[in-house]
């Protein structure tokens, strides 16, 4: 097996046995990027040269017997809306095309403290608004399973890079499914943590009450390892929860006996692809065979989640993106005669069509006369969504649903139809509305050999349960041993 095909825990095992060195790992990834990046187009900034230097320095410390972190020298890819000191953070937007962050996001400080090496910044939908990574201002990332298909979004660059073995793991951000849906489309593992578990400081805001940074990895064990690194209270983020530190790798146990699983019927209704439904039904059967109790349930309010999400998310986006005005930093138009023209031209030239669409919608729902009718009502529905989930979790340990209603679609088929694109989030948005954790893991492929994702949703701070349930299923079906991306066109 090639170095780049190994999971991080497999790399660590080989490093301990002195079968490979850190520079060999970094060089293998640099070579892989050189070979495959032109097909996938996952990176906006590649830092392979710097990474190779860093890995040599860390290896010298290892050879001298110096104390280093257990993940020192392991490469990682970072979504380009997470601030990285001295490195461009563009949010895949013309608005921030030349912005070099003067500081690190808290998650980056934690990654650096472990001695991990950043291989590059990864492509995304502009300002994390989209479900296909077609709304990047710079390039369209492609799905390594089928280069004519989208990788999902907005963390499409992160998911595609992991699936294509361009990075061993990556960080993404999830506002309405932006980690889980691309993980589903690319056949990898994606976890959206409980809101407040991971600091948002240094994450360029889209919708502050929904955004959350999380891991995208090759398997569940790696997911637990990366979650260990990035969690923890942060005084710089007022929404960060002050909880006792948990070792999530202890949840990597092959056992679901006695677990109670709810299957919300609303997630299996109209609009869900037939082959996706069949794969999920097989997965449910697998859980039953493994000793879990499965029962159908109802989440009525789920039918209103998508509309609620887009009102809240667009309202918050409208507010958050007000700072990009051509005055302080970011893109400034050269064509203006007065202050109004400076604002108007900078924003109309700097933002892409999808971002403008959401700003306009958000400004509308917050405006006088419409605030009560839309935004206030959406927040009331949000309370009902939370309540309904709480009631469900009194009966079940977690809920099982499709991650997305379909597999990855072809590039260009939905980008001109915003409503159809928004429907790609139908299975994931309610998790963000309620601030819950959700994990997507591959559960099979369709007749065209495209991956199908399964989503597990738990109560707040139940990441350990979700990881254990996901790991048990993963060990049973052995997805990575059976299926590999084909880079077909």
C-alpha cells in the first residue's frame, strides 16, 4: 500500500516501528499532489516545499531522541476560511483574494502545538455558501470518484483532497451540512461537532449561530484523533463551551449492542434517491445484526427545517459580510467617484452571484416590516426543532438518516438552479439549527460506483456515542478495503 493511502493511525504505527520517516511521508504527499492536483483542483494554496523543510527538522528532533507530540510531522489540509498566520485566507472569494491573515485561528494554534504540518489551503464555495464547490471564485474542484461530478460543498476541497489521498486528513467547516455532505459525496468520514465544542475564533463567519469547524478523515479512528486536537474551551470565543476535556479515541470500540436507534421517516420520503434509500436500509439491517434496537420515529418539524435554515443563515450572512465594504481590508474597486460608489462597486465586483443572492435575501428578512414575519418566526421554529430533537433523544441514543438525498451530481447540472442546490442540504440543516453533533460515514456505493453517505445524529455532546456507532459499522462493512476512487472522466 502506498504511503498516501494509509490512515493517520497507520502512519503513526509505521513511524513507531521505524518503517518510514516523516520526510518520506511529506515527500509522498508532495508527489501525489504533483500527480493528481491538476485533475482534482482541491488546493488554492500549496505549501509542499515548506512542509518538506518542516518534516526534516522534526525528524532530526526524533533522531536526537527529543520529546515531540504524537502527531508531530503529520501533514494536514485546511479549508480556506480558517485563518492561517502569514498564509493567504481567501474564502475562495475575489473579495479576499490577496488577504494574508495576521493571526492564526484557535484550531490552527492547536494544530501547530501538536507539531502538525499544513500542506495547503483547500478550495470551497465562496464564503462557505454552496453545496458543490462550484461557487469558488477561482476554480471548480472535482470529485475523485468521477471527475465530471461535484465533490459537494462547501468543504468540497477538503473532502476531495482526503478522498484523493492528497492529504491524510483535513479541517472543514459546517454551517448547514458543509462537512457531512461533501464527505458523503467523496466517500470519506466527516463530523460536525456540537455547537460550542470547537472554537470558531479565526473562522471567517458565514452564519455565527450555525458555523462549526470539524474533521474530514479517511476513517472513524482518525476522526476521533483529530477531534481530540481541536476541541476545548476558548476565551476568545464567547460561544465556546467550558467542558472537561474528553479523549475521543476511547470511544473507538466495536460494540453497538443495546444501542437504541431512531429512524425518522421524514428523511426517507419523497426526493430521496432509490439507491440511496436501499443502501440505508441495508445499513439499518447491519445495525440490527450487530445487536442494536431500531425503530421508526417521526420528526414532523424536519419539514420546516430547510426554510428555517435559509432564513437564519442568510440573515446572519448579511450581517457578517457587511464588514467587506472596500474600506478596511479586502477588495477595493478602482472605479468610484464617491463613497456610495465605492461601497456599491467594491461589493458587486468582489462578491460572486451566490453570495450576493444570500446577502440580498438576508437583508430582506431583517428589514423593517419583514423581520417579524420571517426572521423572528424562523427563530421560533428553531426552538421547536430543538425541542423535537430533545424529545426524540429521550427514547433513542442516536438517529440514523441519509446524509444527502442523492449521490454526487455532475458539474453544471444544478449551479444555475439555486432552489435545487439548496435541496442538497435537506438532510443536514436541522442538525445545525439545533446545535447537535452529526457524523457522515460511507455505507456503500450506487450502480455507478459513486459513494453513498449515512448520517448519525446525537444529542448535544454525544460525539463519543456517534464515533463508537460509526466505528462499529465501519469495521463491519470495510468500505475502504472494497472501494477506491477511480479518477474516471
